[in-house]
């Protein structure tokens, strides 16, 4: 069974019951961990939209929480 990526900061925030703005503040952290990626949607020039796989986000949160950090 394949997993579908969630699209947008709102969807990522909804997953953690946080605001999209709170998730955007963690953009660099998420990018460095490799749990989010950007794709272009639309044509000429197209908008870059954030994508993430829920399983990767959850795995990342588990690793952070095991070291005592909060998301």
C-alpha cells in the first residue's frame, strides 16, 4: 500500500494540531531532517508547495521526543 504525501503547511499543522505559521517557523529544521520537500504546482512559473509524508513526520517527532525535545 502506498502512502500519499500531504500538501501545504496547513495540512502539516493540522497533523500536529498547530498553526501553519508555527510549522513554517520549523521549516529549516524539517528541511535539514529531510522530512519535507518542495514541488512546483501549476505552470509558468508554478508555485513551490511544501509536501511531506505523514510517516516521515511522525518518525521525526518520535526521535525528537525520545531526546526530550518538543515539537
